[in-house]
C-alpha cells in the first residue's frame, strides 16, 4: 500500500530492464482473442488490464504501431509484451505484473478470432514442471535468469550469458 492507502501494483518484463508501478485501483481485466493481439503476444490471446497513472520506474518500453490507433509496448532487451496503448487509455499485460493472481479476466473481446481449441484447454492433460523430467532432464538443473517478482536496486538485466 502507498502512504495514502491506495493499492500499489508493480511489474515489469522478464529480464528486468523495464519496470512499472501503479498506485490505485486497476480497471477491468480482459482477454482479447483478435488476431492482432495473438500476434503481439505470440499466444492464443492477450490478457490485459486497463489502468491509469502507470509510472515507468526502470526504463520504458519500446513501441510498435500495430494499427492507426494502437501502440504495442515491449521490452527492447528481452521482447516481453507489456502494453496496449489506444486512444481510450493504456492496458498492461497481466502476466507482467509481479502478482498476476488477483487479475482474473472479467470479459473477453475479439471472440470472432478465438482459436477453436481455446475453450477446451481445461480438458488437456496437465503436469507440473518437474513432471516432465523423463523427457527433459535439464529441467532439474535450470537456473533462472528472470528478474524476480519485486522491485530491485541496481542495473538490470544483470550480467547474464
């Protein structure tokens, strides 16, 4: 919480080169299935939450104009998708927040482009990360170079291979 008891939300990219902070309530969390969001996120859909008052605390995203109305922000170092910036405001990638668990989507957009298998993902078999050691033994020795899910001092990304 901030000094005036407003909630504080922080986050950033995977490598830590770009970080943000928001004081106050966030808007409605959503999923967008449109083809432009699929391409921008390299995924089945984009999970976003609208916000006001984002402060970039470590660097800023690089931006790509994906249409005549929209800019897409991403980390210039690691490529993490970060923003959807339109005339009606900015939305941040839910996965970029340090604690995305409280940002459950409340609405879906662009459903005319929803991939046909997305609605059945809950029927696909599941396993935790270490459940695949038989096929990917390297998983037991992974060292993460990802920025931690909290603000840090110093320059990022730190010296990584």
